[in-house]
C-alpha cells in the first residue's frame, strides 16, 4: 500500500538550493517517489539566531515504507550529506538548534497519529513555522 508522506526540508549552509535538490534525489531513490515539491523559499532561522538564512521547501512522497523506517532513512540521508549536529534539549528544557547543511522533518504520514520518544506525527510544531505552513499549503492546494 502506498502512503502519503509530507516532509519539510531546510538548508542554511553551503549551496543551500543544491543541498535541497540532492536531498530530494536521495529521498526519491531510497524512500519513495517524490510526487510534488513546493517552491523554494528563503527564511530566517527559527528558534535561534544565525547569520545564515535558510532555503526551505515541503514535498509529498509516495512511499511503501513504515514511518519508523522512513525516519531511519531520513537520518541516514542527513548524516551522509554532512549533518553533524542534531537539535537537542537545553538545560532550560527548550530545544537548542544549530546551522545545518540539511534538515529533513517528517510532517505527516497519511492521517496517522504517532507519539513515541523517537517520532511524533503529525509534527507537533509545524503550525508554528511559516517555513513549513507556506510550502505545505502550496502542495495541498495543487
């Protein structure tokens, strides 16, 4: 059975647009058919200060993989592309973010609701982030 998987992609280091294109190609090759991709948008960092602006997009992927298998493969893609730091939780209990070559987040997987230590779907903060809501709406409207 094919599932509708929505992913958010962002990059603020190096050739940001090329990083997004490379990640989309790896997703298409390893996870499923990239069916739609929203226009790239440039945004400021979210949740921390950075001198480097982000390029962001959202894509719809048709996949046969389970959500946990998708998560594993997305993390592998991020690592292979050179992402060295993951977001962590600071001493104040708030997330600590870093500049990154690539960031790929699962937003939604069909209408599935999951809440585990490793994965929460739908993404709990996607509605707070214009760099997600704007391209996601573009895909949903098409």
